[in-house]
């Protein structure tokens, strides 16, 4: 019986941790706003990849490349997409 009770406690603890992580993810998702061709989050100067977020719910910061002829370029090092925000 002690083993059974211990197993239930471990499962409950694991579920509690999972619930906490899920709540954090939901709170984070609520702070994201779509801005042109990427997502931004209040208080974070680096935008997030639109493709990674919308397809896999991965919050991947975009890599600043800089100005290009037609705008400002940022690359995603995860999905390899290129984003250009028109100036």
C-alpha cells in the first residue's frame, strides 16, 4: 500500500508540474502580438519567428541581419525562414 500511495504522490507531483508549465505557456502566448511578419512580446526587444510559433508553438527569437535594399531583415536559425519588414 505504501508503494501505491508513493506512486500516486509521484504522479500527482508530475501532473502539478505539467499544469504549471502549461499555465506559463498560456500566459506567454497571451502576451504575443503579431507585428508585420513576426511576433513581438512586451518587454522583449527581440521578435519571434512567425513560422515556428504558428506551426509548432516554439518561441524562437529571430536573428538580426540588418538593413537590406527593401527593408529590415531578420532570419530564423531554426526553420531557416527569412523575414523582411518593409521600412
